[in-house]
């Protein structure tokens, strides 16, 4: 079975203090996301004012379980979401076909 990746892209709300956003990302990862079944890694990327993150799981089934759990976000997730311009969010799910 191949790994699965959830890729999000978004812009931050106007006036966001980047160090606060980075801290919210780190706390959400360390205290919640990294503890989910099949979690491999979570990467945060930026290009100008567009941010993206990719969460890699062992299987698509693990990714889907994570998404189901995320339907009822806790305090850490809500804090992270509070920095995002929700209207700018795009979500993609991929199975990894090949890695080098």
C-alpha cells in the first residue's frame, strides 16, 4: 500500500503575526496531529502570501480517519484555523504513486 498525503493551501488573515501562527501550527502538530494513527509527517511551506501544508499518512485509510476526527475540531485546531482566511482554503488528497 502507498502512503497518502493531504495537501492544504491557504492565505492567512490580514494582520496575522506570523510567529503566533507558527506556534499554533507547532502545538497542533505536537499535541494532536502527530499522535494520529498512521501519521508520518506534517510540513509547512510558504510562497509569498500563499501557505501550504502537507500531512503524510501511512495509508489513505489513516488519512480518512484523521479527516473524520477533524470534523469536530478541538481547541488546538480551532486556534490554528483562526489564523486562516477560510475562503482561500483548497484541499487535495493524493496517494503517493512513486517516490525517489
